[in-house]
């Protein structure tokens, strides 16, 4: 069992993005609460925080924020106490973090709410933070063999002592394979850097990597912890399907069915995920499909790699490889 971190840390999750690339889902479902094997995506992060003994979590909401509140409630179902802060304008991650300063009173874990993480020994980030070196932060990282994935994220240049020297957002020519992921641990002094973060010329937003670099330039020590085994940014409908199928494979079950799922006579499901209240018509044949809560599949429908919602059917591209 993971040892608790105690009351000296709190959690923060950013869940305010519009998720425009996830349409049509993003018109009704904010990305952080998209269904993943019967739970909101963000529930996995809340459970990770609870596993560290962290109880107080602040969630930054924006687009369809009321749906996030309705899905997660007060957090008690996941072992935490949730408070919500609204980001009225979506101007980047650092801008979202700046909304938090009045609500955060101790060092905090920061998660990006639209990413699924598989981690190894996340507790080690807490141990490093408190090991007496006077760290101001710890960045969760992974060795990334996919060059394109590095270019979409940020790289971390660390010295022989493991301390971060520089972070580079979306590098065209990465100098390392150490990729920064969407989990951070910061001291309250990080807010000083956030307040002085300028808008970028490229995207006209406030980038968290700029805040981190200002923090480093101010002389604060930040460690790089290779604790992320895999991370999947749910940016497109096909990503959501892949994530559900990945967790289904890991579970070892042939299919996943939520509560009150109804399957008609002679219907056949192969490696499918059906959420609460989904219905599959008689004679339907589904392979590697995802059914949202309340989805209805007509009689005789034959589909593979398709997402069904209550009012839409989204075909996903075949799996590559």
C-alpha cells in the first residue's frame, strides 16, 4: 500500500479546456470527464492523489464546468475533497494556474486533467521534494522513443545531478529524449514565476514551460523524476477509443459492461466497452467499439472501431501498426 503524503500537500487538476478536436463529444462532455472503462477520465487522477494520502484537491473548470461538477461532485467517491475554481478565459496552462493562488496554501501536485497516466512510484516525487536538497519543484518525466511525441510536448534538459537546467516547449530538434509529462509538484514560490509569465508570440497564451524556466532562472532547484511509464493525451475521438481498449486489454476481460447494459438476441460483441445503460440491438456485430452511457445500437448494425453515443456514431480510423 502506498504510504500517505500527509496533510502537507494538496492536489490541483486543470479541467477548463474546450477540447475542440474532440467534437462532437466536447459539445456535451468536457474532456476530463469522458468515460474510460466506466469512470470519468479525471477519476483516475483523483484516485492517484488519494493513494498518496492527498485529500484536498482544487479543480479548475471552464468549458461546460457544470458537467465536471455534476460528474465528480464533492470528490468523496474517490477519497478526496473537491473545490472548484472557474477560469473564465482559456489562455493557457500558466493562466489557469494563476487562478489558483488564492486557493492553494501549501505545496501542490498539478495534473493536466485530459491526460491518462500510467506511473511507477509516484510517491518518489514526494520523497525527492522533501529530501533536504531545498527543491522548489519536481517534474514527472519519461524517456520517449517517439520523436513526434516529444515535438508535441516539452523536453527536459537535466544535469548529471538530475536537476533541471532548461525546459523547451514543442522543440523542433529535441536534444534529449526526456519528455516532460503533465504531472508537476511545486512549492508555493512557483506562483511568483507564474505571475511574471508573459504571453507567447506563437499561441498568444501563457505557457507553463515559460513559468518553469522563469522559476529556474530565479535560482530555484527543480528535479526531474522518471516516474511516468505511459501517457495518453485524449485529443481526438480515436484516442478515447484506444484508451478504453488499452485498459480493457490490461483487465484481461473480453468485454466491459457497465450497469443496466442490454444486449439483444444473437448480438455479438468482441473487445467492446459498453457504458451504463447502453443497448445493443438484436443481431448487431460490434468489434472494438465504445458505447457511451445511454447509447443505442440499432438491430443488425455491423461496425468495428466505432464510438456510439446517444445521438451519434463516430467511425475511428483503423489501428496503426
